[in-house]
C-alpha cells in the first residue's frame, strides 16, 4: 500500500527482544527522571509505601509519590527488592538510600507517608515511621485507605456479605466460562448496552469490589435477561 520504500524503512527497524527491552527501560528511566525533576522544583511530596511478597517469594517495597504539578499527580517512584529480613530498619535503609542518594531529595520535603499498619512500619521504637520522624519531626503518618476498608469488611453485616457473595457468583457464572462470556457479549451488543463485559473481583485491591458491584448494577437488566435465558437459579 505504501510502496517498497516504506516496506524497506519498516524492515530496518529492529524488533529483537534485547532492543525492545532496552527501549522500554529507556522510556521508564525518562519518565522517572521527569518525576524527580518536578519534585525537585516544588520541593514537596507525599509517599505511599507497600511492602509485599511477589510470586517468587521475593519481598518488594513499592513507593508511590504524590506531588503538585498544575494539579495533584500520583506516580510510581520505585520498586525495590528487600533482601533478608523485612524489618523497619531494613525498609528504612532501602527507602532512605533511594530518596536521598538516588533521587537526591531531602526528607524535609516529605509531608506525609501512608501505609498499612504492619509492625515493621508503625513500631514505636524500631518501626519505619519512628526512624523517619528522627530525620523529619513534622512528618505525618496515616493508615492506607485501601487497607482500612479491607479491615472494615471483616466486620461487615451478614446481609451485605450475602449481597457481595451473590454478586461474585453471578459474575463468575458468566466470566469464568468462555461460552457464557461470548454469548453474554453478543446479547449486550444486540441490546445496545453501554458495556459488554462484567468485571472480575480481585482480593488484592479492595476497591475493585465497588467497581464490580457498580458494573453489575449498570448491567442488571442484561444480566437478568441472560440468566433467565440460561435458566440459571
């Protein structure tokens, strides 16, 4: 369609694994540098920390940063592996090394930190927050909202649990079976629905439950019609 010259130009572009990996790393590095430079300009930021274990049993420390740049921006700052024990001292060493050595930030610029309530984070003596307050007395800590709501669900009333369980069963009945998922999509397209798929629920992010219930409610008429056609209880 574009001629031999265009074909030859496209063929000259390298698409090898190493080349693509290098390009991805360069783009990621460029985005990271942009975030660092913007924070250096405003000299004010907040951190969201999460320490968790990945599928290979390796402890990872995720750092998210919030700063002002023509509005409030949220970006991932870094993901660092934690070797050995995941104590407050170890987490502080990794975090401090990245913030001060690699990003060249000052702890005086950090206004607040949000995290879960793990002892390694909130310990009064050896916890991460205690260590951070030794370098910044004005630093404020707050409990992560997602973890708060995860704790709240443990005390949820039986009636609300029943609604959520029924919603998950309905979604799984449609989404976990390839044939049902295809038939449901076709039916939604024929009915002119705004959406053609339901959302799956994941335990990792509690707020996904809200999105699942919202989508299910928006598609309640299509779901009711489909379950009736399938003669599902």
